[in-house]
């Protein structure tokens, strides 16, 4: 199972990198072509598709690598044991929120199944909206693995200053 999860993580990283590169290139090409009076009509729709996937896949990658924005002005001054329990509570809240996004994301994807892109009339908008439940499912797995790791390792093994709290404040 670990090997399969690692495969998914690697695929996710490659897809997110390529989607971001294509998105950037497409937006630049669309701007240049528009300035020459030859707009690429499908570029905005394709950019929307790529951006949605970049956001949700990138969110999971950032969460898995502890690279999400963290404001720890107060929490880094708390004892390590309390910080540990706050992390568990935080990931639990995130897991509940992601579960609701998965539920409503599936409903949204179903609701948009008949909607098509303006510039690409034969492609369903569901390809954009399905990024919400898929990306949130991957983030939910990451959140649950982080909770499991925190519970398994205990607060003694929690790394200090994950968000950059100066050592003198700890």
C-alpha cells in the first residue's frame, strides 16, 4: 500500500508541475496572440482547467511537505505537549472540512456534467469541478496520515518550530 501511495504522490507531483508549466505557457501565448489580433479562443477554458488541477494537487503536495502557510505567533510559545494536541485538533478540523468539500464537490461535478466550455464545446465542465473532490480526497488522506503519525509518535517526537518559530521563544 505504501508503494501505491508513493506512486500516487509522484504522479501528483508530475501532473502539478506539467499543469503549471502548460498553464503559464498558455496564458503567455494567449496574451501574445491577442495582442496580434488573433486570440486563442480555447486558451482561457484550458487555463481554467489546468489552474483548478494545479490548486488542488498543489495543495496536497504543500500539505504533505508541511509547506502550508502557518501563523504561529501564539502557538510556538505554548508548551510542546499543547502544540502537539493543537496540531491534532487542527488536522481534525481540516479533515472534517475536506470531507464536506468532497461531498459537495461530487454534487457540483454531477451538476455540471451537461455544461460545456465556451471555447471547447465538446468538453464537459465536470473535468474542472471534479478536481475539487479528487484533490480534497488526496488532502484528506494526507491529513489522516498526519493525525495518525502525531498520535503514534506522541508529543515527545514532534519536530520543533515547524513554521519557523524562533528558538528563543520556545
